[in-house]
C-alpha cells in the first residue's frame, strides 16, 4: 500500500491507502473520492480522471505518453504542465506520499 492524498478543488483532502499496482484513478474510485469520474474505467479513452500532480512529485510519476497527451487536450479543465490522467499513473512503493490535486470539473 502507498498513501496517496487527493486534494479536491475546494481544498478538501482525502488520504487513501492505494494498493501497489493499482492506478491513482482506481484508488480514487474505490474510495469514493469526488473529483475523479473515470467515465471510461481507465481505458485511456476519455479525460475524466484528469489530475494535477503536485509539483514536488511531478518528476516521480513519469511522463505522459503521446496518447495521454492527446487525451488531455480534451480535458474540461485547464491543462497545466503537471496535468496527468490518473488512470495512467501506476502506484508504486516509491510513490508513497503522492499528492494529486483535482480540477474543478471533469466535464
């Protein structure tokens, strides 16, 4: 397990133990975190699991693939340099303590 903190747009924080091997999206959905819709269930076919990786963690979550970058262009909220689709971030032991910020909207 790795602790992931989800910070909603209004500042509400959710600290969740996410199993190593699951995605940041799965951790949110399995724990009913508001702000991650995950309409396609993690199939990299929508942008409703858009998140902003906290700047302190941005270098540790990898870089988005070309397909992820293209999907982010369809995100409802502003895309920032730390934008990622949470379905594409696999939780590892090294990501224990990860903080992601959620946009105001996914639609």
